[in-house]
C-alpha cells in the first residue's frame, strides 16, 4: 500500500517506521523540510519529501500534524483523489501557550468534522486515542491476550475497512466506533481516550462518554498533568485518564 504521512512528530514518526517495516511504500513530510526528518524515521525505507510528495499518488494519507496546523496543510489536499483514504490522528488539546481560535472547538465540537471541513473531504478518525509510548511499545500480534484496542470512526465503510486493517497492522485491535459524528466519544478526556482498553472493554467505554461533562474533564486532566514535578510516565498518564471516570 502507498501511504503518505503528514507530520513527523510522535505519532506520525512511529507509524512511518511501523508501516515501512511492514513493507508498505511510505512517504513522510513535515513543515520544516525533508532534511529535518530524523533518520530513525526512515530506517526501514520510508522516504522524506515535501507535503505535496506525501499526498501524491497515495492509497492512504495520514494526517498527524498539531491540530492548530490543520488549516496550513489543507491546500495540498486539493489534488488528492476522492478515493484516497485520509486518516486524521489529531486532537484538540489547549495549552496555555497556544489555542485554536475556532468557535465550538473544545466546547463540544466534533474535532474530525472540523478537520474534514477544513480539508474539504471526508476523513477517518484513528490513532488519536493512543499515547506515543503506547504506540511505540505496546503493539502486539493479533490474538495476543490483553491486546489493546483502538477506536476507528468513519462515514465510509470502505475507508473504515482500510483504516482498521492498518490499525491491526500497527499492533492494536481495531474497533468500529461508528460514524464520524460519534468520534467525539474518542476525543480527549473521554473513557476511551488513552486508557489502554481491550476490545471487550472499549465498546462500553465509548458508550459511557458524556459530551456535556467532557470539557470539564479535559480541564481537570490538564491541571493534573501540570501538577507533575517531572515528566509523567505512560503508566501515570493512563492511570490519570482512567481516574477521570471513576
């Protein structure tokens, strides 16, 4: 499969390594230029290029830039064919030093619908509900007991199937999370977000999400993260996320 990845940060870089190691043809781009991409990202055959290179003649394009940068890359999608599957991994997570000046985002707006509107095309929501360290170190072969599951939301059955296949290849059980309008259930501070649940546990967690309570829970989570005196471990972040819903 020909895969383009826009963004070479935590999630994009890991997916570039995973899919190129798995035999896919991968092109990766960032906003600073191909020469700035870490050679480790290219270790298994991924190619560094421009954003235009990353979306040209691809079966799948994975959007893994900071949420507030989505409008900056929207233009490159103008020439992307309708049949290309675009997967959105982004999350709106406001911090004190930056924010997204978009009405509704962070107060209940379905983030991937906002992204789809900016790109002018449908997207699939996947890999947004997993921590970087989890993606790097906790993937396991299909059938492994306790394998972590990740939600995949899409309005197109065909696009959902493609994304679920790739989630499986990245080491996690894919879970059909329904249409894009329901993808708020996997946004930050919901029970399914970065809580490392199994396939049996993920469905109930998605159904338990409370849209009205989520903004306050997000704010509480950010306050707790800010209170750490040293960078929190993966285990500490997972426990923090789980504790929001007890």
